[in-house]
C-alpha cells in the first residue's frame, strides 16, 4: 500500500483521529486540571475543615449531649420511671378497689347466691318438669296425628297422583323427543363446523397471507432491510469502530500532553514562587533562631534561672519553714486549749453533780502467787492483798 493512494479505511481513520484529538485535548486538559484542583482542595481545605468540624461537633454537641444525658436526662428518666411505677401501683390498687374487689366480693356473691342458685332450683324443680309435661302433651296430641296423616293420606296421594304420572311422561315422551332433537342438532353442527372454517379462510386469511408473502415481505426485505444492513456493515460499523479507537488513542495522547503541560506549569510555579518563598522561609527561620531563640535561651540560663533559684532558696524556703513551724505551734496551742476546756468542763460537771474524781488509769500491780483452794502461800512468795484496785483507788 503506497502513501499516494491510501485505502478507504486510512481515508476514514486519519481525519477522524485528527478531529477527535482536536476535540478531546481541551477536555482532557480541563479534566486533569479539575482533578489536580480537587486533590489540592481536598488536602488543603476539605480534610482540615472536616477534622475541625468533627472536633467542633464532638465538643459542642456530643460531649454536652452525653453530659446532659448522663447527669440530667438519665436521673430524670429514672425518677420519672420510679414515680410512674409508684403511680401505676397506686392506680392498680385504686382500680382493684373500685372495680375488682366490688365485683369479686359484692356482685359475684349477690349474683351467685341471689340469682343463679334460685334460678337453678327453679329450673330443676319447676320448669324442667313443666317442660317435660308440655312436650309429652305436644307429642301425643299434635305430632302423632300429623305423622299419621302424612304417612297414610298425603304420601300415597302425592305418589300416585303426581310422581308416577310424571315418571311415565319423562320416560315415554320427553326422553325420545330429546334424543331426536339432539341428533338433529349434532348433524347441523357437523355441517356448519366443516363449512365455516373454509369460508373464514377464504374470506379473511388467504388474501392477507398472499398480500404479506408476495407484496409486503419483498418490499420490506429488498427496500428496507438489505439497504439498512449494507449501510450498517459498510458505513456505520467501520465509522463507529474508528471513532471508538480514535477516542481511546486520543484520550491517552491528550493525557501525555496534559501531563507535560502540567510539569511545565509546575516547574514554572516552583521557580517563580516556590523557590523564593523557601529561601525567604529559611532566612526567617535563621533570623528567629539567631535573633530570638538563642538570646532568650542565654537570658534564661544566665539571669532568670539563677534569680529563680535565689528566690526559692533565700525567700520561699525560709518562709515555708516558718509557715510550717507556725502551723505546728498553732496546732499544739489549739490541742492544749482543747484539753484545758475539756478538763474545766469535767470539773464543772463534777462540782454540779457531786461525783468523785475519777481515778487516773495506771498499770495494775503484780498479783502475788498463792496456792489454789488454800491460804497457804507458796514458799518465797508474798501474799497478794484481797482488796480490788477500784476499792483501793
């Protein structure tokens, strides 16, 4: 295949790809710009804003709501539940006192012993015997004569006056007449069943079938279907395939072009804005370190820290020790004053009541040993006195 006479697919492919590339390249560049802007917006604005909104929602809504629920709503709900329980028990007791207990202890006994028991006795002793007697009289005076009249008069009259003549008429007249009419109708139906389908085919089916087979079908086939198939196979399908392949290829090519343009814009922005800003930031950091941080650290190490140590050791420590000693002295003075007041109160009470002064607690004297059940002392032991400590004191 030479370049001077390209084949028809090449004649279709090259213009289609050029047109599609011209149409797709701005769309792809706009798409890449939007995607990069969306990623930048997500990293720089949406995620920090989302975290800030989450923190604000937690501290402005969740924590107050949790505190409100834990310390206000839950106790209030428990109190309401307890009050509702007591109210329900009171209403239940009131309902029982108003409806259940009167029904159980008043209405039911009255209905049972005032109505049901007398009614049962009346039914067993009066109404049941009276009903049995009335039923016996009705049976003997009415039902038995009516049964005899039906059996011996009405039944023979109906049998020989109506049933027997009707059976004879059915067997001898109506059955033969019905069989003849049925045979006549069957013969007429068979004739009509053979004639009507052929007449219907001749009038309604055969003309339309011939019209469809010899007129409509050839016109539709050779006038519509075959040209449409040829147009689809020879024109629309090749053009559609070329447009699809051109779209895929041009989308990739536009991506390469867009990426190259993006790299160029990135390099230009870095050299025009980013690099100077980085140098400015490094200069500011150097100035802050050498002009603010190091002098502040030297002032802290040389002036503020020794001054703080001197204040702590020369002023604060003696003041604290003096305050502690004063506190201990005040505590001891309060304890002695409390003991003095307590002793004065006891003395005043003894003076008013006249009670003896209580004996101060002391160690009990050692009991001298002796033999059990006898007054004979153990050899080498001094006898113990027989007076108790309370009486001695």
